[in-house]
């Protein structure tokens, strides 16, 4: 079932979770819909495994063909592998990093993306729809070279893609975390592997501390609210990850290991 993260007279934020039938076959992922004054954007709509149920379920909020924008934090398969189907079922434009703007068409049939890609420069920007605007925030190397997060000033929700991820699923993923003590399953292991370096984490934390954040909504696992938000920022500031942890043992010729 969809989860309403925010609702006012003209503005709604909805999370769709647990749409992958078998979590052992493919990673679970959250998709997000923001509707303002009858116009809508979908964030990280996912792959073909989630398309059918997502397009049906979202109809209680708005018809898929009326979408204005598809926002992609980066270009992983669990982010936009279903792009061809969204390009067919709507007239929405894809908003994605300029680094990935010429790669994204590979998900589609020839011509589907022509004049329908909004290429975002490295410094990010603002996107207007309905009566509101979203902030597109640099989040490069977290974990993708061209990566963005999306902040909705109306709901005060920060959508963080692969940052703040836990490996919760089902009903647990639909229930917001109010504390990170103890850390939820998979959070530490995921961030140590997928985030590039502590330097990047510290730069990001310094940037987002200027925002008024009521919720952090990652692409995997449960949203974060209350004390969990400052706890995440403090934890990320100290976290060694990615190239901080790489040593010579990761770069050796394979020794007769047959796959």
C-alpha cells in the first residue's frame, strides 16, 4: 500500500514500497510521487519489475499520463530501467544529471527521449511545477558520479536516493525510523561499500544542515524522522567508506577462482 508522507490541500508526497515480488530475486526499492495543484513528478520510478503495480497504484493520486517530470537521482537500473515505458505512457520529461543525459536514451527505443531530457548541471538547480518548486541538490559520488538529491520545501522532505539507506522491507520500510540507535539492518555495511569517501559525506552534511528537514526519504528502506535525522548527519560525518577503506588486497589477480 502507498504511504502518504505529507498531505495538505494542494500538495501531497506519497511513497510506494515493497513492489518487488521477491526480495531475494532483486533489491527492494521505494518510489515517490509528489503532486502539487494537480501537477506531478515521480522520483526514481524504478525498473520493469515495479512499473505495472506502480502505474496502477498511483492512479488514486493522478493518472500516469498526466505526469510532468520523471526525476532520476542517477542512472542505475533500479532508478530508471523502466524509462521506456514511462516515456510511452506519458509526455513527462526526464530530469537527470548532464553526465547521464546521453546514456539514459539507451533504456528507450530510438526517438523516445528526443527533446524530453532536462540535463542538470553539476551544481544542481530548481525545478518548478504546480505552484511549488523542488531544489535539486548536488550529491555526486554518493554513489554515482552524477548524482542528485531532491528537497521539497513545502513538505520539508529531503529525498536522498542511496544515502540513508537501510535494508528494511515490507511493513518495516513503511514505518519511519525515529532513531538510529541501534543502526537498522544493513545501513553501515551499505554505506561503507557504496559511498565513495568520508570527504564527500562531510561536504554533503555541511550543505544540507542549512535546510529545514522534517524527513529524509531514501530509495531503499525506511524514512527517517525526528532524532534519526541529526543522528544520520553526525554518523555520516565520521564514517570511513569507499576509498578510505581500500587497500592492496582488493587489487590482486584472481587465483584460480572459478565462477
